[in-house]
């Protein structure tokens, strides 16, 4: 097998970027100090809230200072092209050299896909891994000099901004031509839709799901095979685990001082209840409705009654998943990507959708989307790669085989996931999820002094008398 040396890019650019916060997926920026993201960097990715960047023309002066190695020739994977008539080859596979950029946190998944594609196609993809903190500026500089690669991935929360600026090519008709188009993760497709045109497909998914400790459930007299299906059941299960009075064990836990953690794990309960958290434009908060107030009340009572773990109120996100991974929590919403690590830690984990107030289930769909750049001169060949990533071979034989979430609902119960029902549950809930979008999401929700965090803290740790006013405060920021 031959390999191609590719550069791990480090930015040296004077390109002007105006950073605008969009939305969080997880915890890193929960403890941030500003309402506006650093205009020259991206927060860490997994898990991490993020901010979007508006690009303006400028020279691409970035230079590589170190190198990473990845396969760019056939022979690195046994994956083959799809033989299914329903998934006939799309685009052009004629031996064209393609370029692809992605962020460093996705290096593992990206290498899996690129290696498998290169091993089974005439086209060859050269993958460039860019440090996460440099990625936004790198893309901005390349856009300013019309030097974008043929394909590039983007944190899904950047996608709305970058599609509105025309960085991606329109692939509406190409997506419509996929026989399984209606099975592709809706949250990512929606995030990549602008002016009724579609620009991206899912690349890597990250979801919020409910984790529960089966051993603690059994000790508490609960059925370890039955997860909570309503928020009332969630609270009841947490109370029963807490009633065990085991040293250091609590019923539940949450990041009470982490805006990003709270949107990632609490918003799904509202979506599952049929509510929205913002208006379609992302300029008005809808977080003072009846179901929202019931949600805050449930968590308020759990905290007031001592059912939540020690440190809940002050948890800024740095360690909010640790208590569960240490076997000290009965049930709590968590990132799906932590299933393997938690299982490896010896915890017998049950997995389910995050429930609504009276039923249903949903998830916050994070991760990265991928599209063809506006600068590519070989879009048909680039589409060949992009469409292949959605194929059953790529989704099942490359991603699922390596314990990654698939981006197609019809492939959720694949042969690899079937061996672990928890993976089936995670894959299926992806189709029920939402990716909320607002240009001021960072300021409204993720920042350490965000009005969303103020609302939660007043509602859960205070007397809940200011929910309506605090919701108006979020709207004020979102509508700026």
C-alpha cells in the first residue's frame, strides 16, 4: 500500500473574520467568559459548543509546519463499491484527484472513509487535517482567495453561515436523485439548506441520548431493560436510585452552570413534547411555555430534594459526564459518543431517546456536514465521493463497523448495530433530532453570562418567578 503525505495545517493569516455565535453541541464553551466568540479561533470540537465565522476576501497565507500521514491510494481498505441496484454509482469516477479538508477532531472517521473510498474507486481523495482552532480562519482565507478544496467538512453549526455566504455548491438536485434521500439525517440536511437549496450532507453525527446505569436500576427495583419514557418517569427513576442511599451515588446529575450542556440535553425534551425552542428565524426564544416550565420544575424539585449529585449547581461543563462514567449516577442525558468509553469503564449502560414531558423522544443533532466547495472544477467527481459516503457500504461497512453513528435511518438496524441494541437506539433517534440555528446562539445560550443560563439558574435554583422576563432577555440577544 502506498501512502500520501499530507500537511496538518497551521494558520498564519491576517484574513479578517467576524465571528458570530451559532449553537452548541456540548460542553467546552459552557464556561466561556464572553458573549461573542473569539474571532480567530474555534472552540474545541468534541464535545464543544461552537461559533460561526463570516468570511471576507483575503489572501491565504497559511503554511504547514508539521505533517500527518494518511492513505491516498487503493489497497488500504477492503470496502467495495455498492452492488445494490438501488444505490447505483453516482457522479463520475474517472481517476480524478480530489482534495478534502476536515477538522482534526474528525480525523479518525475521515481517514476511515477516505481510505475505503480510495481502495475501491479510480478517483483518489487527498485528505488534509486542519487543527480545530485554525479551521474557521483557514476556510475564510481560502474562500477569500478562491482556493477552497473540492470538498470540505464543517461543524454543522457553521454550515448555515457558510451556505448563506455561498461557500458550498448547490447539490439540491443531486440529493433528490438519491433513492434514500428521505432517510438521511434531517437535522444536518436542514442546517445545510438556504433559500430552499441544499448544500451539505452529514459527515459525522453526534447526538444527545439518555444513559442509565442498569446495575443501579436493578438494585433500586427498576426494570433494567426499561428506560424512562416521560420526564415524570425520569424523575421517578432518579429518586428511586437516590433512595438506595449508596455512598457517593445520586439519582441524576447535570451541568447547572453550563449553557451548552443544558441546550444539548434539555432542548430535546421540549422537541419531544412538540415544542420549538426558537422561531424559525432564530430571533425569538420560545422557552417560557407550559412544557418548558414543567421541565424546569422537574429539575428544580430534583435539585431541591437532593436527588442531583454534589456539585450540580456549579458544574461548568468540564466534568459534567464524569459522575456517570464513575458509576455514581442513576440516569442522565449524555453524549452518544461516550457510550464506548462508558462501557469500557465497566458501566452496564442502557440507552434511550431523551423523553418529552408526556412522552415522545428526541435528540440534539450535532457533528459535521460536508459539501462540494464553490471553487471545485470537478464537482461531478466530488459528488461521486459525497454520494458514496451515504451508501450502504460506507455507512455500514465503514462507519457502523467501527462503532460510529450512521446518517441514514433505514440503516440504523444494521448487522453491526444489531449486535448491540443500544447502537440501534442511538441510530434511530438521529432521525428524530433537531439542529437549532441562530446567528447569535453563542451569546444567547452558550456564554457563561448568557440569558439562557440566567433563566435556568433562576428557574431551577431560584423561585422561578422570572421565567417570562428571562425568556424575553434571550430574545433580546437573539434578535440583535
